């Protein structure tokens, strides 16, 4: 079993928080150490996994010290969480990058089968590929949301790297990707060919400024994701303390809010954080990002409008060329819009689904403005 490949957390790391209060996270969660062995996976909700694979990084990055992150994370106090969280230690790099991919895919598949959310920390962004591949054993189509300043489509000849893994995902057959959403791209880092490809495939992308002033606009996008990945190079240098970082980027408050929204989503099954700078302030920020993700998971309440007759308000909006049906939760006040799959023959396979949306999209429809996300979703079929 690939889980057996995981390396224990060092005794020195655990010892660095021994003198702190017993209420801290590091003294509340099972940790894979040489002495205790692998924690029992039963009844676990979230498992932390460190990775160090950087051989396919597009830009040179250094190995990140997960020990420093762990000390920062362990000394935080947990929220009012009714969750079992474990630290499984680190996955060492294999003899080849493909060996690492295979092991990570197997681990994620195993954990998902046990309804455990893997939180993968470290390495280069191409590690999202084996996480995505862990869905291969099922028939489920996958929604991938990436917080990144770039789209990561191949611009050169390499098949897969931290800058080209999305090309590998969209070209692979059979293809399991239903939608790819980019949050936070910066136009001057994007080739026009990449923008054209996003439009051709009806994928979604949102510039950094879209949600800089209102992070809640990202909530519906994260609500329908299966996998969320974060390229930490997309954060501003002020947030990471890295002088080689971006002059413009996502700030620390926004990334923590995005992590919390990701955790609240009932659908998200994996969370990955890659391309980590190694600075003292970033260790603390990374610990807080994961804290907010866990906080979000603890707040899940299983809200999905399957039975829309119970607990949901229904609104039919008559536009100039069609009717749109919206639903609003009476509990959370969140919104969904009904999508009809028009790819059917003789009306025999006409199906409907619900797409998360926000109140503004409902108001736009009332003003005869068709929501772009609705249009793209119908085109994807």
C-alpha cells in the first residue's frame, strides 16, 4: 500500500512544541512518528500529507521545510471542530517523477475511498495531475479550481511541468475533466493562445481584480469544485515575505477566505498547496491557510438542493429568449440556477442540473442579461 511509503514526522519537530499548552493542535491530533507509527485511518476526516517532488517544476524552486510549517501549524489552537485530523507525514520523491505520481495517486485514491480529504502540501504544481488521476477508478467527472496567476497550459515542448500540467490533463483520454476554473490570473502572464483555448473549451477564468474587493464572488466557483489547488507563487510578495515573489498578487486575508470557502464546499474532496516559498512569515501563513480550510470543513452542513421543494425558494425569470429557474436556500441564502442539457435527441435524454451562482447573477437575469457561467455550462454539456 502506498500509504506505507510515507515518512514519519521527525521527533525534533514534535519536540519543538512539547512545552506549549496541551490544547494546541500538535497535541490534539494523531501524528505519524517513528515511535507511534501510522495513525489509524478509521473515522478520519482530514489527512495532511507533505510532498517534496520538484523535479518537474517549471521555475526553479527550493525544497520547502515542512518541519517549519508543522511547528507553526501544531502550535495553533483548534477551532470548535468535531473532526478527526491526522498528519500522515511526508511522501518521499520516487526514483522517477512518475514513481512519485503513482504513489500520490494511490494514496489519494485510498483516502478518498475512505471519505478522507487529503490536504497535500509542498512540491511543484504538476502534482495536481496525480491527484486528478485518483478519480480515474470512478465514472465521476471532475471540476478543478486552481488559484494561480497563470493557466499552466504548455507553451513549449515539455509534456508536463509545473507550468504545463493542464495540457496533460485536457489531452488525456479517457478525459474526466468537466470544468477547469482559474481564480486570480494576471493578464501579463498569459499568452493569447491560452486565453483562446480557455474560451474554446468553455472553461472559466477570473482576473485577480475580480474578487480582490469582494472575495465572496469566488464562493459559488469553489462550491462546485472537486479539487482545489493553490499555486503559492500567485500570492503577493508582501504576503509571503519572498523578495522574489510577485509585485501584485493575492493577499493573506483573501487566500485564507478562499481556503475557508473551499472547506465549506460539500463537494471538495482534495486540497493542494504547491510551490511554497521558504520564509519565516510564510510558514505561519501556510499554517493559517490550512487552519481556515479545516474550519470550513467543520462548518459543512450538507446543503445541496436535490429536493428543491424543501427549504428552497424557487424563482422563474422570464427573459427575452428563455426562462431561467433560480433556487435560493432559506438557510444559507445561497443561490443556484437550473441548467438544461440540450445535447439530446428527440427529447429522450433531456436532463437538468443545478449550477451554483450568486445573487448578482439572478439580478442580471432579471435585467435580461444572460449569466456567462450559465452559458458556458450549457456549452460544456
